[in-house]
C-alpha cells in the first residue's frame, strides 16, 4: 500500500529559516516606530544580535543601532530619522554605499589631469592648461563642491550660470 503524505498544514510544514548571515529582516521583528512615518522600520536580522533601522527614500537606507535594547534602538531610530530629514531638507546625502560615488570634484580633477597630460604631449598650450585649471578650481569646483555628478541637472547649471554672473564674469566667458 502506498505511503500516505500528510496534508500541507501549518504543523506539517517545516519552518523556513533565513541564512544565518542574512541581512533580510526577520518578519516577526519588523515594526514601525511610534511617532515616525511608516517607512521607518525597526527590525532584527539573523546576521546580527543588534536591532536595525531602515527607511525608504528611493532606496532603502539601513543602519545598525548597535544595541540589543529595544528602547535604545527606538531612540536611535528617532535620531536617525531626524538626521536624515534634516539632511534631506538641506540637500545633503547621508547614504553610505559600497558603490563608488562620483562627486563633481572627482570629475573636475579628472578633467584637470587630462588637460595636464595633453599639455605634456603638446596637444594643448601650457597657458590654456593653466587657464582651464584656474577656471575649474576657482569657479566650477567652488560651486559644485557638494554635488554628486548625478545631481547636476538643468536647474543646477542655471543656478551656476547665475553664480558666475554674480562673480562679475563677462557674459562671453559664461556662454
């Protein structure tokens, strides 16, 4: 006689456990923090004994609270949200990422280095290289120093143009 298979009841299903080094939230620990938006969550992960906090702003921003005490973790979450909100209003990013962030300064320095190399190969005159370096360092990087390259758009360029006019740069130079 064939072996009878137990029906799929909650008692017969094996418990699904996430990998021990997983950073996926443990569903039973995922909770909102009172007084904060629903996008701010406090939770635990299998890979850490500490509570974690995350909020959604186009992507998940996650931080370890570095505490196992729930009340301390809630206080951390509130401070984290307050810092994020303040920086969001002021246009400053708090996102820490393993991905390379390309700041405008990095790009400007790369242009300066490329110009210098072309000058050494006599593809550009020394005076042109010096002038370009001065313009980039004195005006462009002064204005765009806090910009990520992906944040430079029409509005930023238009504001930069106004910045140059305020510095009494001649319109022929700006255009």
